[in-house]
């Protein structure tokens, strides 16, 4: 039934991808206090003349438009593509598939399915950017659990979906679910050793 703890790598890779996403979003966003301090540093504190309120308003809008980073939807797509490609390479090395053509075809199909499913979630179901990414990650984890026939991965998937989709589809949910995935990967490494093929 079990095939060894090969699944620790996709879990860890997804956890690290979520941490990278959180870091990119934190670095790309700016708070209102930062915008106000930048306005004070870049422009006179009390400009004279009747255009004071108009000039100050334009300055803040301009700063905020520069401060926004990538939308979370495309960032999630890039992260999931990297995780999927990394997982495919990992399993190709671990399994050394006999039918390489089918393996490559399946990998390319999965890479193409990610943006298509994202479009379906956006247009058909009107899911938010912060929800579509974790939902696609949950679907990938479910496929991993089915492929590995692992109850451990299934339980990890349920906990991931509960934290990242149901409870908190924001920065806190992203970080907590990343820690959960990394802990599950570490537990999978400690739980069992891969079977030796002699």
C-alpha cells in the first residue's frame, strides 16, 4: 500500500512556495503610514497656495499605485507551476519511469490544467484570488494522496484546506498552512524510511 515517504518533497516544496509567496506579498505591499511618511519626505510638509489638498491627494494616490505588487492570483499560479514542475522532476528521479513519453505528457497536461482551472474558478464560480490558489493546491494534494494511497497525505490535505481555504484565505492562513505542510513533510521523513530495492 505505501510506497515510502517520497511524498515529503511535494509537501515541503509547497510549504516553501507559500512562504515565498507571503514574503513577496509583504515586500510588495505598503501601509498607509509608510505612504504618509514618504509624502512628508518627498514633498513640502505645508505647501502654500490654494492647491494644497489637491496636490497632497495626488501624491498619495501615486505612491500607492507604485507600492502595489503582483496580484495574488498570478503569483499563486507561478508558485503552483514551480511546485508541479519540481514534483514531476522529483518523481521522475525517484521512479525512473519506463514510459517517459507518457510521464512528460502527463506533466505538461497538469501544467496546462492549472491556469485553465484557475480561469474556471474565476469566471464560473467567481472565487477570489486568495481562494483559488489554495483550492488548486488542495486539488493537487488530493491527487498526490490518491497516487500515493496515503492516509497521511489525505489528512494533511484536509488540515491544509481547513486552514488555507475555510478559516483564513489571507496572509495568516498562508503562513499557518505552510508551517503545517513543512511539519507534515518532516513527520513523513521521520515516520518511515523508503523501502530498499535489492
